[in-house]
C-alpha cells in the first residue's frame, strides 16, 4: 500500500509538526498500532481522531496534525473496531459514549497504554465520532513525585475503613489513587491482596517490585457490570485492600461501607469539592428515612477525605492543591454524638486541627510563588473553608 512522504507544517530542524511518514492512502488494522506508537514517540499527550479532519497530536499543549489527509468514514470504522470492537458504532448510535483502555505491546518488555473516550458527534451534517486517546505513563507516579503532603501519606493506610479522594473531573484523582497504591505496594511488607475496580483501567502495577503483594485489576463494565457488583465480588476474594473507581450511587456507597465494616481498607473517589461537601453529598443519595442510619454507618468507617484540584503553575504546567481531613476515633465519636445535619459546619471547624483547608493550602503555594493571585483567590473561596 502506498505511503505519503511526511509533510512539514512548520520550519525548523526539530519540527514536531511533521506528519506520519508511513501514512497510508487508507487505514487498515495493521496501521493503527504503528501510527499510535509514532504519536507517542513524538511526545503526544493526547491523540484526537475525528471524521473529516486529520488526526491531531497535542504536544506540550499545542495541537499538531499527525496525518496529511482528513480521515473518512472507512478510516474511522477501522479505528473504532480496533480500539473498541465491532459493536462500537451501534453503541454510539444508542446515545452512549464509550470509555475503554487500550494497550500496545511493541515487545515483551514494553507496554504503551491509553485511556480512550469515544463520543458521537455531527460532522458535515452526518453522524460521526471523535476518539480522544490519553497517553498514560508506563507506571504510576510516587507520592513524592506528586508532592503529596506528609500528613496525607501518614494517614493513607488505615487497617480498615474508607479513604475518599474527591475533586472535579480532570483533577488527578485517579493518578493520586495510583500513587497511593504504589506506596502501599512498595512498603517493606507490601499490602497483601489488592483488588481494583476501575472504569477504565488507567495505571498498571506490573513494574512495581512488591513480593508480598498481589494485585488484580478488574475493568468496569468489561469484566463486571458496575462498581457495586465489583465490591460484592471483592468480599468473596479475601482481599486486604479494595479500590473502587467511583462511589457515585447509593448501591456503590452501600457496598463500600459494607466492605469497610467487614475489615477491609477501601479507597474510592467521588465528584465533590471539599471535605464537608463530600460527606453531605454522599448522604444525599439516600432517602430521608434511611439517611440517619447510613450517616452513622459512613462515619463509623470514614478515615480520610482528600479533595484535590489542579491549578496552573507559574512558569508552565499544573500542580495539585489539596484540602484534607483525618477522621480518628475522637473525631468520629464527636460527630456521631450530634445530628448528622450539623456535621458540615462542625467538619469545617475541625479541619484546622485534623487536616488542612483548601484556603490554607492555596495560601502556602501562593506565598511560595508557585501560583498567581487570581488562582489563589479562586481556590481560597472554592470549598467554603
């Protein structure tokens, strides 16, 4: 099959805007993986594939065409089938977007992984699709890489109970959880059996040395239909650590609490902002008749809540700013002695002694010259603490 010569769209000796030198006149399955590997070698962080446009690589925050020509419906069908399977177009037509992971193994020692979202769009008056592929690191970062506060690290590994990581979409919750998992695995005595339930699986732990640990990762809904069934499944497999990708509904929250009550350390995420808001939002998933009972069950198992947001760093890149609070015995007992509707105000008062507010964290990084005043002010008022 004929290939096109690379086209340089910018002048310069080290031109990262050069298109794929092996681009075919028509994509087929055998071209997809070599093309994606080329994108990774060009330092692309995100690859966007869309009808009627070239493939775009995002390199250091700028989009560059990776193909000379626009992709047509036949090209897109090849990408959809390769990345998801033959049912991709039918699922898109039913009004669902698709989240999957994709992996390339160029040799027996190397794994290149992507987080993939496929969404139906309209292009030139026709139903089409856009594929967004995030290139994932080969192994999870360490807590020190992420500059996680020592107090959070010290509270990260309760013998049993729930640790909740919160924040808006794209705030690095999954990355923080993966770094925490790595810390558990790299302890001298490991962490025993760790089960993760994720949608999709983003980080893997094959390269982490941990002879006293065993990790099994399950993808939702590829391997099990939902997170709640994942937790029920975990309770039959005698783990020490359970990771639940997201506690977003009553069934999953119930299952998470049950797992913690039966002696497991459970880690999960939710889309909230602030420690007090997290507790309040989780309880709001229940009917009023059962809310008080579930509030007590949640508070009995709660050990740590961390809210993280990402903010532009002066000089380029982004950094995490975190609010957190530990829930030792004396905190839980005090809160359970009062009505759960009073918890948000009391948590905001106690966070000074048992954690750190978002306002204080923003103050620290602003005074260190790491963020500008505008973002400092936004963070200072973001959680009400």
